[in-house]
């Protein structure tokens, strides 16, 4: 290689480094001459597109999804909050599932009965389908009781959660 080519090699590499990204992106390359008399290439970024914005006025905006707007409005209004419960009635019908404790299970040939202790220190004999304040008894097994806890939301939905009370804890 000649000395002349060796001196120009860094300048050529700079020019190629500027041209390749501009060519890939589609930008315009301009050359400018500074006060030193050396020509440099400048990249001009394309200006952002300035267009018209839709003004809906009092009309519905055709570009907005009404289903998404409805979901956002529901989330903002708090429809997924639990509805406050009324005053609980006396007895086992006014006790929460978490408040009662399973004491025992009585089994006969045709049915099973679960014995619960309430917050009032009394014992209650319950069968399948009997209700508590926030749920009901779904099934009575040999050593466990399956209960369903219901939560009512403001949107009208009812969430259910299965709770198992066991006689013997493992």
C-alpha cells in the first residue's frame, strides 16, 4: 500500500460508516464544508409527519373501540368491588365460613351431619345445602366438609371459592 492510500484510509472509513446507516434508513446525506476546509457529510433526519388530527366534536369517534372504553369505565367506577353485606341474622346463618370450626361428623345410612362450633360458643348440626352468612355447605365427606364461599360484586357477578374444613389437620 502506498503512503497516500494509508493517509486517506481513515477518512474513507468514516465516509463509509456515515453512508451505510443512512442508506439503510433512507436518510439524506449532505456534505458540508467547515471553516477548516474539510468536507464532512451530515445526516438529515426526516421530519416527523405533520398531518390532520381527527376532531370528533359531539359525534362518536369511529377510531375508538367502544368495548375497550366500556371496560375502562367499569374499572374506573369500581364495579369489581365487593358489595357490603347487610346486618347478619342471629345464629349460624349470620356467621362467616372463616368464623366457624368443624368439631365432628355424624354419619348414618342415608345422610351425614356436620357439627360446627360458632362464635357464640354453641354447637350447630348442619347438612348439605345449609347456608351460612357468606356461603353454603356443598358436601360432607368422611373427615372433611366442602363449603362454597360466595362474594357478590357491584357489577352483579358472584365469585365462588371452595373452602375445605378438615377434622384432622395433616
